[in-house]
């Protein structure tokens, strides 16, 4: 026994195999019509059921498709290289004392990328190294200026205190 879903999206049946063959001959059922066989839980198309292959226009059902071959995964970006760049940006913009962190992350990431040809991200690692060096240079310049001109520090404090709170 079979059930079908018609073109009007209504369910019909149960019907016999002979009745279903007659509906195919009348054009009421085609290869794309959804059919539920007795005892099954999954709807299939009439074209997927071998017992109706000869009754459907086109004769026998097409051969089953070969399984889809998944393409090998492309190169993966090294996460440490990305973190080198992110921490480099952070250290340059607001916290120069973190300058060594992107340096270390970038150097380790470059080493990992060199040893594993499936990893990418050397640009991120290099950017992290450059930003880390720049933040350390800015930190050194700031320390040098504070040591060279100690009288400027109270002026900055007075300036900060002059803003309304």
C-alpha cells in the first residue's frame, strides 16, 4: 500500500501498487511525486522507487549518484598569528607595555607556519611583530621623555586636574 502527495499538496491513499501504476499512466503521478510506502517513515519520489521505474516516462530509474567527494580543506590560518596582530594593535593604541606579547606571538606563529605548510597567516604574524616593535619604541620614547624632562610630569598632572569631573 502506498500514500502519495498530489500536486494540490493533499495526501491520497492508501492505494495499491496497481492503482499507483494506473495514476502514472494517466499522468496524475510523475517521477517527482512524493510517495510513502507502507511501513516507511520517509517520503520518497516515485522516481526513486524501483517498482515503478518501468511505468514512469523515461524507463528505468537513473543510476544512483556517486557519493559527493569533499574537497580537501584549504590552508588554515594560524590563530596565534591573528592574535599577534590583534594584541599588536591593542598595544600600539592604548597599552604599550604589552608590546612584547605581539612580538612573542608573531615569532612563534611564524615558526609554526614555517614548519606546517598547511597553515597561512604570515602577514598577520609580521603585522603583530611590527606593531609590537612600534609600541615598544613609543614606550621607550615616553620613558626617555619623562626621565629627560621631569618638570613636564607635574604640568601634565595639573592639566589633567583642570578638567571638570
